[in-house]
C-alpha cells in the first residue's frame, strides 16, 4: 500500500513562478527558463509514490533539487504546482491543508531529521527528545515515557540525562532521530541526515537505520548525494538531475537497467558485487526429488535439459544437495541410490547474500558447482551459477540471453 503519492510537484523560485510553469509546459529546460526570465526551476513536475514501510531514497548531485523536493513534502517550501497525497485509502491532500491542519500533520504524522543536529545545548538529551511532545501540550509523565522509549530504540537510554556536548557526532544524530520518532510519525523525512558525519560513523549510522527499520517498519524518505549510501539503504531510489526525476527503481534496476546515458555515467564506477544479491541474479534451476526420482531419471533429465548438474530437493522443497552427470552415471552402473552419490556439502546461501560474499565461497570450489539459494525455512528457491555471476558483473543483471 502507498503511504505517499506525489503528482507533478513543481517549484519555481522567483517573482512570477506561473510564467515559469507555462514555459515548462512548452518544453523549456531549466537553463533556458533562467536565461529568459531569471526564474529558477527547483523541482520540475516530480511524480512518484512511496510504499508503506520502505526506505525511499531521493538522490542527486548538489543543485539537483532533492532537498527542495523533500521540503515541499511537508510544505516547509510551498509548491508552485502539484499534489501531495498522504495516506492509503483515505488520502489527504497536503497541498490544500490549512495552517492548523499542516501544523498538526507535521507534529503527528511526518517527522524530520536534518543534517545539522539542531539540538538545544541547554537541554538534556531527554529534554531535547521531549521537545516536540512538549509544544504539543503532552502530559509531562507521558512525554517522558515516550521520549525514553524513543531513546531506547536508538540505543541511548543510558544517556538520557547527559548534555548534547558530551556526545559524539553520531550519538547527537541518534538523538535527532529519537526526537523525530518520539511522536510515532507515519513518515520520517531525513535530509542528508548522515552527511556531516565521518565516513566510519556514517556507515555505523546506516547500519543502525537499517536495524531500526527492521524493528519499526517506518516509512522513510531519505535524501543523499552519495550513491553508495543510496544503494546500501534504499529499497527504491529516485535519481534527480536539474530538478527532474530521471529514473526511479530498485538499486538493481538503477544499476543494471539505467534509463539514459546520465544514469549510466552516474553509476558506472559502482562495485556491483557490493549491491547485487543472490536473489537478484538467481535462476530457477533444474530439480529432482530425492525420495521420488532415481539416478536414471536424473541422468535422463540432464540430457534433456542440457545441464551437467541437478538440484536435489525433497517433497517439501528442502534443499538436500547436488547431483552431477558423473555421479548419476556411476549410480546407474553400480546400483547405488541417489542419496549415495549426492554432493551434500554444496554451497547454500540466503537470498540476501551479496555477491561480494558469495564469490569467495564459489571460488573455493573453482566455480565448478552452482550455489543453492534457500529461504529461512531451508526451502530451495533458486540457484546461482558461474554464468549468471559473470553476466551480472558484465552489466546484464544475470541475463545470459
């Protein structure tokens, strides 16, 4: 279900923004409009939706319009044109809300975390987290309970009574996140939230955000200029250039199916092994059932399908191992069972394993055998062979055709 839907959202800065809108509809570019009128197109007819419980990343270089777009979502910047629809079936149009409705929406349904921590230096960590609830008039005891719970979520429960200047940069940003979470908003907006942190602390914060997301299932809209960060934390990514969204998709789609030359150039230096997962490149593979089929059936199937190896499963689709053509021939000649010639110690991996982790495992076996991809219950879901890996690294997303 969609949590937020944005339709043709546009921002033109200047004295006569409607003139800029008219020129955009005529197909004029951002630079052409500026030269002709002096108007600046901040965001150009952006349309996208954000699913409930996902991390949706908006990324682009400096000046691409990403922060302007984010600030229009809660109307810190007023849109020139377009709609922002909040909620699932009973949608509310943020662009038509009154000041009072907008104030309540910001307080109760849409939290925000900025790049600069914006903590009050004279207030304790707990008092900083309480602040939003305090200005809403929430009872002191209740707001303290909610603030403490929020601090526990970000791992700072023991630091509640300390002052902000006693914390590291990463810890201060966690206070900012706790403050945004304290009133349990539907959507969390994060504007370059980790941009001011050192690289190592930044990676730690990305890990903590992902863990927090797994726990709370919040809908998060995250702004960054860092492609590696976007690929690492985003369920889906909207890539912006000159105020326009040029492509929206999963990290895999952005990398393996770039929409245009700009996206291709933007992503050309990315290490695909640190982005693509086993699930992204796996194929179904040919299987046989261990307590039903024998070596002769296995050999016949390999000949018909033109494959040297079969995946062996049981009737419940539990992965049991591999059988090779040589093993099947040996079993047929000697009267052995399928189980006796099985390769039981075949590589088995979780569908979320990155190729950077899978490659060393397969290299230990000289890429002779495929890796079986299994789910959390041990059921077989697919296989990753040598060809699929090399095709993916060549930019074909595992498609050998």
